[in-house]
C-alpha cells in the first residue's frame, strides 16, 4: 500500500472526509482513530470465475459483492463495520467478451465497492492495486467494532435454544449472491432486542452453516421442513434443477442471511415483537446430530444440505 | 472468513494464544483488544509471476515476502505491527516444474507467513483460503499501532532537511526482495531518538520513492552520489546488466530500507549517536526538483532512477 495504479489518486480524490480516518490513501498505511471497543477484522477474497463471472456481471457488481460479503461477516458477529482496505489484481487481458479496459474496470470496481461501503458508513481507507495477465482477484479486509454487548460467536448455542433465520433461502446463484444486502442493521437490532447466543451468516448453505454452529457449540439441531422460508429463486431453480425448493433452501450457499440461536424466552419475545421483518423460526437446538423434521418424522440431515428424499 | 480449506483448522491448532486476540480463526471475524492509539492498516497483494516465481522460490519464501512487505509499510510509519489476516488463492494446477500439492503448499506458505509474523510478535488472526486454476495470489492485511509520537507520514520534509537511508540499496532482485527484514525495530528506535519528518520504505526504488516524499512535502531533494550506500548485489548485478552499481541503487525497487528526512540538528545527532547500524546520510531536501550531485556537478535525477550518465 499504496498501489502503483493511477486509480489510487482517483480514489483519493473521491474519498470523502471521515473524522475517523486520520490518514487515508497516499501514505504507507491508513491511520484510524482507535475503536472504543473490541476490533473486528475479517477478510474475503473473490476471484473471477469462482465468485462471479466478470464478463457476465461487470466490475461494478463484482465490487459490490466483494464489499458485501465482508460486511456480512461483521454482521454475523453483530458488529458495526467502520473501514475497509482493498487489494486487487486487475486483468490486462480480456477474460470474456465484454471486458472493459483496465482503468475503467478499476473505476467501475471501485464504484461498486463504494456503493455498498457508503450504504453502511464504511470508509474505504486504502488498498493495493496491481495488474496482471490473470483473472480479476479482489481481496477486501473489513474492520468493525463490537457493540457493548460484545461480538456474537458461534459457540454459545445450547440444547433447547430456538433457531431463526433473517430471510428466505435458496437459489442465490440466480442473482441474490451478487446483490444481497449484508444484514448489518438486522444483526444490531436483534442484538439489542435479545441475547444472541450463536450466529453466523449463511455462506456455505443453511445445513452446512448450522453444522458449524452445532460443532462450535457442541450441540445438535432439528430443523422443521415446513418452517424454512424458501425464496422465489429456490422455487424458480427447482423447475429445472431436479432438486426440490427445500433442497435448494437447505443446500445452496451464499444466501448471506443470518442464522442464530436464542433461548426459548427470547425466541418467544422475537415472535411477539419482531425487531426486524422476515424473521422465521426454523427449529430448535438438540443434544446432538443434524435433523430434519417432516410430516411428523425425523430424518438425518447431511451438512451439505443433502437428505434422503422419501416421498419426493 | 473463515476459509473453506482444511488448512484453516491446521492454522488454528498452531496459532499460539495471544492476550490481544480475543477471538481467532474459526469465527466469522477475529476480535482484537482495541488499540490504545491510532490504528494503522495496510494491505499488499502478491502474485506468482509478478512478485515472486513460485516454482523457483517455493511457498515458504513467498509467504515470508507477503508478510514482510506488509510489515515494512507499518515500519514506514514507525508503527508497531500487531496482527494480520491473510487471504489466498491457491493454485490447483502446477504452474512450474516443482509445484507441491495444494495442501502442502498452503502449509508451507503459512509457515513462511509465520516465520516473519513471529519475529515481530504479530498475531496471525484469520484469513480466507480459496483454491483455483490460476496462479498463487496472497493478500495480507497488517494492523499496527502508532507510537505516542504518532505515525510518520510522507508530507513533513522541508528544504534543508537531511536525508538518510537505513541500509545499502540495489540489486534486490538477486534475492533480498524475498528475504529482507522489515525495518520495524529500526523505525521505532529512530522515531524515539529524533523527530522523523517524513519517511517511507523503498519499494519502487530510491529515486521514485524519494520523489513521493518530495511531492507530498512540496519540496525537492539533492542526493550525493558518493554517499549512497550500494549493496553487494547491485555491484554483482552491474557486471552483467549494463548499468552501474549506482544506477541500480537509485532505480531498483524492493530494497525495503527506509528513507527519511530530519532537521539538520537531528541529522547531526544521528551521525553522532546512531541508534541503529547502517545509517547513511544521502543528501538534503531542497526547494524543488530531484537532483544528483556528482564530482561537484549537479544533474537532474529522473524519478525512475535514470540519469544522464556522463563519464560512465
């Protein structure tokens, strides 16, 4: 840091003054006011061909996704995102049909990063800009602050806890994985209303991510098939995929909704006075194992979301 | 974060407890104790084929360089590095002759990152591990703290200031660019001894980087040819490169020594009681322009390090 590429100067000219940012792009490091509470740090790298197809989605949407997935990790701990740095490898060669020249690609990418950063008051404080003959690579590191209640981890769920998700699941590949809103505000409102015992954002798929909570919390979970909110995209995809909408909701990745565990008392409170729209109770924590309850019967649920589809 | 790849678990098992790290790899974010002073943040991305040749240097040295270049940016502001996160794209296909399998590559890479992080008390607190069919990409974000004297920037040099470097320059491509020691300790000792008015680490080459200081400080600089410390590597390279050792010292990048400006009084103090070995006074700041003084004559120095070579 800073980068070799002209867009750093372009970036600097367009970065609004933020009192938390004492030194921005143009020095060797950014300098930020020290956070009042625990500092949250997360990083995610996105690659063309893996996390998006640049020639189809364009650099602006790729930039949005790169910022949003990082803010989603801050949301998963009920933190407030504050700042981010970005390192990129820009492709010099066309990787698809409609690849823009590298300078305009950098600027569109930056605008996409800023679309999401601005929406959450996140200062883009610096980066490293490289170019090469490989595909576009974007690595974002987001910083945040825990609330006074502390960061929410994955390891606090207990048997008997109620499990919730913040929105409908499945079929993200049809577009949601690029255009989702990280659940930053929702996490803060929930954290204020109740004691979130364990939480994460759904990136690998509901079943796989719930399994992460179970492993970290040393408990199990029973999901209720009829209670799982299924997205329109999951239904649309199921028409051609050979999978049921429920299978998509359980197994597809990159929903970026939050799944979390609370005590039954807090669960009742959330049902009575939901602090955010779209909340759905999807099951309860158990002693061990991952289970799906359907038509009064209980079947084992694989962490991949795959399950024995009797009757379907 | 966290990554999908098995080495995250491997990493977690090998990450020693650090009281500053409240939550490490395995949750959605790392959580760190809030720094007492200004938080420094820097990021640098390294790519196989650009910043190193993986098939020649191996993943351990690549990992060392990736960490060291980031700590060098913290050093450039006289900060204390504290923590780092790493995101990687691991190559699934062989990119050279001696490419190790991806899991062993990840582990060697991690050991290289740790070699340098451990040497400076930097906690490796998390990352994002991906694999793909492209070349190895490593992105490190390092965090640090400013000293009570504040971060040293690039914009405080004044005409009349003395210019110093912390070590010999040039020919880094022969190996130093992979195995250098980031000047973290040196920067702290210098910052304690004198008032560093402007500083950076030499990554683009002495002339180019000095030009950055001049631009940010709105001043010029006159370098004294005979005073510039020339590395053995610069001399070795000059035997076959068609350039003089001095040209290598002025123009080669990735020395990762510090160049800085101090008042003449502080400069005299540094010469009298050098707080670190290897310090060399290389010139003075002037009103404007970048100049090289040789044999009593002054010639214009290009920011690229190129200069009119009369008599050579």
